[in-house]
C-alpha cells in the first residue's frame, strides 16, 4: 500500500510487512486468519512494520462480526518508538473501524483513530502526511489504487 510522503515528496510503502500472530508474542507468526476466527469477542494479534515507526504488535478486538457488519478495535500491544523515542506506550495508539453493508453491492466504511498525547510534538506541522496515510488506508479498503494522482495533500 503506497501513500504520498509529503516529507519525502514521493510515493512510498506505508506498511512494509504485516502478518498474523498466534499470540501477542511477536515470535509466533502464523497463517492468515480464517473467516471462522473473526468472531465477536475474540482478540486477534498481528505484527506490522510501518515505514517510519518500525515493527509493532497490535491486538484487534472483534466487537461485532456478521454478514452485514464488522467492527474491529485495534490498539498497539507493544511500545512504538521513533528514533529511539517512545511515541506510544502499549494501548496509546487506537483505531476502530466499521464496515457495514448498505445494499447488496455497497459497503459503508468509517474509522476513528486516537493517539497518545506525546505524538502531538512529533506530528505538529505534518498534517499532510497524516492525511495521506489515512487516505491510503481508505483507498485500499475501497479497492482504489493507493497511489492514484493527485495525492490527497502535498
């Protein structure tokens, strides 16, 4: 998934690598989750490597799952650092995503993110990068090429 890096002035990968985990331990890589595992009340674990923040383990709690709706709340399980500085202690980076069937061929998607207080110092003045990361995620979910011109923000 590519996004426009406003800082680097180029399209670059947002997520370098990602995979399912058998537990919150980053050393227990496993095959992708099956549909039977994505059930209400279950927490699934993944490791993701972001192009800036490196590797982190996330827990994905399935709040609702049926044929017409999926609600998944994600938060960092491991500490996320940037250049050796702790940005997010465990639980300080949270997302909730909603996918709801509107009709036979149309799905509604919305997501909310919350970041810990420390991030404000490092993201100040980088709104374009945050916007472009969010738009890349949306485009990916909507089946739109993530590197479609023009970028959402320069």
